[in-house]
């Protein structure tokens, strides 16, 4: 079994609950699959914040957010502290 080199870190800003999921790749499709898995366990959020990585701001990700009914916002590109809970995790 190959070790994961990347991880998806999700933090619930209200409860501070952290979930880390290993990623087989960092494509939008892989991230969407991981988010679906997390949503199936915890529900679909109203708002999801991410950084400005191309995978998170792709057309696929926008379509996924629209289809699942949540708003995706991105943190400030040159100020990672604006997404501080995830950066600290």
C-alpha cells in the first residue's frame, strides 16, 4: 500500500472538530470524492472555506458546490492566516 503524500484537512469552525483524509492524488476529482465521503458522515455544510489552489477553484469544484447546495469561499491568496484553523491543524 502506497503512503499518502497529501491530505485533505477539514475543520468545523463551530465545534473545532478536525478530520484528516489521505489523498491518492490532488486532482479536483479526488478532492470531490473525499468531500463526498466526509459529507456522507457529517452532512453537507452551508459554507466551505478553502485556499486558492487550482483544484479548489476549478469548474468541477464549482459545479460540485452548486449541485450539493453549499457555498465555497476562498481564503485570501497572500494571507494564509485567514484560514488559520486549517493551517494550524
